[in-house]
C-alpha cells in the first residue's frame, strides 16, 4: 500500500530532495554568477536558458513590452534553439526575495509549455542574490556568503 504523502510528493512538479550533485553545483553557480555580475539595486529580470557557468542565452523581461503566454513560449523555443544543447536549465534572475512573483509564474508557464511541446524535462528556478527557488515544488537553497570555489 502506498502512503498518501508519497503520492502527493510524486505528483508535485519540480525539484525534490535529494538534488543531484551536478544540478546542485549548477544552480549554486547560477546564484553566484548573478551575485557577482549584477550590482545595481534595480534591474530587469532576465530569463536564462542553458548551463550556469557554461553556454547560455538570456532574454530581458520588460514590463512595458506587450507579451502574452504564446509569445513568451516562442521566446523559450527560440532560446532553446540558439543554445543548441540537450536538457538545458531555465532560470530567472531578478531582485527581491524568494516570495513568488507574477514574473516568475509567467515565465514558468512559458517554459513549461515549450518543454512539454517537445517532450523534454524542465528544470526551472528563480534566482536572487543569495538563493534559488523552484516555484513548483518550493525547494530552495540560501547562502549568507557565497564564494567561487574550485570544485
């Protein structure tokens, strides 16, 4: 007999413990790169697709540009073609804390649609200056002082 908690845990999309070590390193790198490169207090959210610390493409999210679900999905498809690699990660860098924002959900919906259309697994996280969050499962990591290291 399967327990209720096991069924509900498996039915939730997104990342779950334990996070594979390679993915854990890549997501840590996404936070570190964002912290090291973005020094402004106010900046546009950026949607990234690829591998943190490796090949990636990015798209700036502007609130004043008209977009809808289908246009954002087309943007994700285009980014995926440009990066040209299997199983890329999608991450959104933005200011603020890890409270889920509308922009997080808009780009999650677009990435989910694009990846479902081609039958590919989706890894999607929101990255801030000291943390990442998977808005689907709620799994996150935080750091107080993040540094580059040799590993």
